[in-house]
């Protein structure tokens, strides 16, 4: 952002914002056809009673990817994931609620939410999964390329503006 103050001095502010500041989020990228991927989710406190662990995707209907209380409860599972999800048998004891997703396909790309349900549902983590097609094109590249392009364009414009300003003063 460029501003001129009352003494005709150029003030410049550059804002760089991180893509995500949420400590609960993660990003996992895998090739289509990979045998499996692990979506991490860990609980750091002691469980005082048995809870339900739920993996879901809010963009799907039904949204449930996998559910486990004392054992798997897949009655509400989205059919897209039938026979392709797995959690540790000792998940409630180990507090490792990570989800293994098998036989990956591009439609598996999305934001996966790991939550626990007692009386209320509490989100533990969100994991962005991107399943690359056979060309190996990265969605992260789609995000980063425009960012770098805009930074370079901004620097070029700053340089052009400064050169034009100094050339006008030297005339």
C-alpha cells in the first residue's frame, strides 16, 4: 500500500499473510492409486469416559467418513468410503485417532475433520487431503504459483513507481 504523507514522503506498507494460522490444520498430498494414506489425529488429554471418534467431510452427504466408539460404527458412513477406512483397534486407549484411507482416488480430495463426541462434538483437527492425478500436478502449486507471481508483480510495480518518482524529481 502506497501513501504520501503531508511532507510528500512516500510511505509503503507490505502485508504478507500466512496461508493458515490454525494450529489444528494439516495438509497431506498423495498420488492417485496409492495403497493408503494416514490422516493424523491425536488427543493429548486423558479420556475420563468412552467417547465417539468421528471422521467427516462437510462437503459430503452423508458427511461421516468413519466413526468409532468401542468398535467401528459404519452405519452412517458415506458409501464412497465403504471398505476403505481403518482406525487403530486401540484408538481410545492410545489416543491415536488417525484414519487410514485406502485405494486413493481424486474424489477423496477434501478437508477431513477429526472430532470427538461425548455430550457435544469437539473438533480435534482438520486435515486437507489432496490426491494428485497421474500428471502429478500439485494443488499446493496452484496456490503457491499465483502467490509468487503476485509478489514479483508487486516488487516490479514498486521498482517502476520508485524509478518514475526519482526520474520526475531529477528533471
